[in-house]
């Protein structure tokens, strides 16, 4: 994923936040109005929504990503383990079906821009997603869990990512926060504690 994000940052312009449409979005310099921890050894990347590789996702905002140190290391339990926040304009209605469709569009597009044989990949490993509501966690508006099965474009094999999605609306803000935690590891693995700690520490406003 990380090798395509610089393309995204240069192709999209922030039309919805009051910035000049001719001003390129710089994810490294952008100052988030919320608190999402940056952890030593974890990579951080940000780009704009609408997403260039998934234009069917109909939102406006910013995607803010946290990659575990072992995200690209197949021999670790952190392989493909990461989290990303969607900081979205307005109040966005989300249910399990909508999230399934969003994730399918997202990962279908991601694979295409990272695969030399995108058409073959789509035929051999079409992206599927399955999402269901689960017990709503503290401060969440809604909480979901499920999975995404797709082509792992790093190993060229099929992979299933388990996923937890948190939806939150913060008082006094016309924004929707959608936090995604993803890993191929089972939910009992310690990597999920590290991913979820990001959401536990999340704050709607900087103090």
C-alpha cells in the first residue's frame, strides 16, 4: 500500500475544507484537528478522500494511517496489520452493507494499483467482504467486525484480513470518524491490543 500513497497525495485536491483547490495536499505537513497517536517505529501516511484508487466511495475528508513496524514483514504477527481513520465531512450514515461495499471498492482499487497483472488478480482473487454489527463499544456510535478476502499483492497469494470498524460522532463537530483496525491474525493475538490502543487513546479535539 505504502508505495502508492504518494501518488494519491499528488493527484487529489482538498475541495471541501476551505483550502485553495490549486493547493496540493501534503499529508506530512497536514495538522489533524484530533488526536490519533503516532508511535515510535510505526509509519504514518495521510491522503485525501475521495480516494483516487476507489472513486466509488462517495465521501470527502482525510484518511490517516498507522502501519505497524512489521506491516510488510511476512514472518511477523504484524504482517498486514495496520489501522486507518477516515475523518469525514458531515454526518455519514453507515451500516454493515455500506461498509462491505466500501471495503470491497477500497481493496479492489488498492490491488489494481499495486499489481502488475491486475486483471488476472481480479479474476483469481476477487475481493469479498463480510461485515456485521457487534456490541457497540464505549463512545462509539456503532461498532462492526468482519473480514476482507483479497489478493496479497506482496506475496501474490490470497489473504483474509480480519477487521473491526468503529464509528463515532463528536459533539460540536459536523464530522464522522470511522476507525478501521485490520490484521490477518485472530482477534486473540496481541497485535490487536496494539491496534485498538490507538482508538482507546483517540480524542476528538486537541487540547
